């Protein structure tokens, strides 16, 4: 007799992988080499994060996180690109591909990948576990703030590269205090990231996390590997070159702390 719920338990994982494939077929059509590469890498991060989330959180919680992140990420970016709120005034170019409103489709997908990864890393740093369940409001706010800091650390090097090298968007004000960028942009990153993670954490009381399968090390490694890959990329091609050093410390510190938390968690749970 087949295991209970055999094929059904694989359905969410299959869906997490098929959605990026469908979006790739839709978004990559007719795009240039640079745009196609950016879309493909964004969808790869999104798909890997979604598959990891299904394992660690369960399908329903992963879907809640995804919907909150995509909706809030798109809304925050739309307010910024249309009205200059949160991030400062800017306009997206065609470099990142097709748009929904004023926002490229891949941008809200990246908000999920980044905030999910930061959620896992914050848990590993504080609790030495990738998932912490329903915490009180104070702990939820503190962990959400830590996750927002982890996301914004990634943006310290990514933002100038996307603006001045890839020209993915045009900032209306380019005389800020961060390599031509305005500090207001980082306020926007902190704000949107914080409310995405806090919004997800507050849903725990309505629908607790129920993973379908025991979490294994390889599922937890996904967000750490993606964050580490971004760090290596920024260290290799960051522009201006000073940001290559910034990336090592800004991304390396939370990554190392999370890796130590993963090692502690693994020694306790003996997961493969």
C-alpha cells in the first residue's frame, strides 16, 4: 500500500518549481541577453526559495509568506516608482523585463526570496533553528527587525550596481550620501522588509506552521547558499569597487552567524 498522502505531499514542491518555469516561458520571450539573464536568475532564486519554504514551513504557511511578500513588495515598489514614497523617486527601465504597473514582475518575486531567506537566517542567529513558531509580539518585532537588517545589508552593494552598472532603474536624485544613492532608499528597504516578515509572523496564530516532512539540512542551506552567492557576486563585480569590501563584511557577518546557528541546530537534530 502506498504511503498515506504519497503523491499529494509532493504536489506543493512540484508547484513551487513549475511556477518559475511558467513565468520564465512568459517573461523571457523576446528579451535581450542581459535582461534574460537577470529574469532567469531572479526566477531561480524565487523557485529555490519557494521549494525550501514548502519543506520548512509547510505548503500553507509558505503560500502565506509568498502572498504577503509579493503583494507588499509590489505595493511598496509601486508607491516608490509612481509617487516617490518610501524609497525616493525613481523610474524602472526595461532592463528587468515586463512590468505590472510600473514595477517589473520579477521584483516582487525577489522580495519573497530575500525576506524568506532573512527570516530563516534571523531564526538561526537567535534560536539556532530555521523556524521558531508563534512567538510573542515583542520577539516577533525584534526578529522581523533583524531580518530587515539582513535584507538591507544585501542592498548596500546591490542598489548602486543595479542603478549605475545595469541601469535597471533611474534615481531622480543622484547626489546622496551612499555612492550617489540616497539614504532614503535604505529606509524603504528596512520598512518593507520589516512589515513583510512581521506580517507573516503575525499569521502564525491563525495558521500554525505544519511542515509536511521533517526539515533537513539541505532545505535550510538553500537561503544561506543564495545569500552567500549574492555576497560572492558583489565581491567580484561590485561597482564602485569599494562596495566589494563592504559586501564581505555587511553580508559575511550575518551569513557566518546563521551558519553557526545551522551547525548547532544540525548537531541537535542530526538531520542529513
